């Protein structure tokens, strides 16, 4: 995160862009590099790296330690539709590990990798007026989701069921994307998890909480389905759209 004093008062959280496995468990991870890439929010680090704002990026795979889950939310079974800070089975039924790590190892990973990400967000919150949690999602609902097999909209906005930001904020984002020709859903299939719940509230509570929203982009709009490779022109286009979005938001909402 840049230390420049002229940064605009917007904080971007990019929690799921990396497929990197922490060295502590690298030798026992069963997933291939392509599988790990498939569990990321593909290319959100490129799309949402906006100029002149505060940015916090998480550098490790969500299937090892998910910073968008509470640190004490331990889950082991996707068959139960559970998604904890650490999982042993992915959403499509693949085993994460060849040998399951001990609870002591997982606790150490959570302390080492989960807490610093949220410490960085907390450091930025007093300097900003709004948080945007940046994600992408699969074109069709995966197994165990309520929308399993159903085609998803272009954009999903999550406001923690209308608690993380004001109606005016939500309407702004919905209108912005609709004006650019994209279909938009609100709070379905995703309403936001721990990042919004822990750091955001529709009425700012300084210095701890700011309003915030989660933005999910349909990966089918900018990636090749089979290879997961980026379509560079589309990634660049979405990056430009996000730049315009932040510009417009700051013009409308940020105090001069």
C-alpha cells in the first residue's frame, strides 16, 4: 500500500487474487497449479489496481487461509456447505491436502497470514471514507450453491444485506454498471462475508468502521473458459471501467 499523502480516501481490498501456497504446507498440498488458479478471483489484482487509492492485497491462496472468513471459523467439510477460514475439501469436491495438517499448524497459518491482512485494512480505515472489497465469481453457480448450474449476472454487489453501506451508495454502483451495459444483482449469490462484516457499517463509526461494498465480476466476461487465461483486451477494459467507477464515486461522495 502506497504511503503517498495525496491518495484518495478509498480503500480497496483484494483478498482472493493469489494462487500462492504458503511454504509451511507446500509439500502436502494436493491441488495442481491450475486447480489453485481456478480457486482464485482471476485477475482481480490487475482489474482493481486503481491509481491513487489505498490498496491491500492478500498474497496467498484462499483455500489455505481465507481472509474473508472469521479467524475462528474453522471448517473441514464442503459437503455441509461450510466455508471456513481453512478448508480440507474445495467447493468442487477436491482434497486440498495429501495429508491433513494438524490443527496446530492451521492455527499458526491463520495467525501468520490472516491477521496481517486485517491489520493493514485497519491501518487504512482512518484515512479513508469508503471500502471496496474486490472479487470475481464463476459464470455459473457451482455445486452446493443455491444457484448451482444457473447462469450468473455480470456484476454482483454485496452490501451485507443492506448493512455495510447506504442505499445511496448501493444505487450508485448499480446504476454505474447498468449504465455501462452490465446486468447487476444485489446480495445474490454473494452478500459479503468477514471483510465487510468486520470492517464496514453503513454509518461510519470512526476510527474503526467505514461504509463499504463488495463487487463481484463475472469471470466469463474476461477469461477463456477452458484455459482460465485472461482475455487481455477485456481485462484492460474492466480495469478502465473500475478507474472510472472510483473517479465517479469520489466526485459524488468524497468530501473535498
